[in-house]
C-alpha cells in the first residue's frame, strides 16, 4: 500500500530513514520505546518476555521509554538494553 496524503508521506520518509539507519550499526537506548525496538527487529520480543514485559502490543509499549517500562516492571533497564544490543549485534545489525 502506497503513501497517501501529507501525513502518510512524512511517515514513509521517516520509515525510509529508519531503514537507512538499519543498514548502519543500530544501538538500542533507554530512551527508545518497546515499539521502536520491535520495529527494528521483531526477534527482540522474547527478550522483552524474559524481562517480564508481556504486553508488547499495549499502548504503553509505544508511549513509554524502555527506562519507564523497566521501572514499572521492576527490571534492570541496563541489563535489558545490553541484552537487546547483544542480540542485534549478533545478527550483524
């Protein structure tokens, strides 16, 4: 499905920029949302599950930062970010 309307064109441009950055080295940060990380690689879902974050599709997954989500779920955000980055590095991203 193509882009339609000004808002959709902006989203498509942003998606192309995201794809471009995927060709480079990607680093997950505490400021990213669960949704942003999942868009980078859906294979990260089991990592979130291992850290007690089972509601990957809920509205908070796109609104909260990883740091906020980790605080709510009582997990170590630094360990989560490290695990996500290790996974992505292992895939050659």
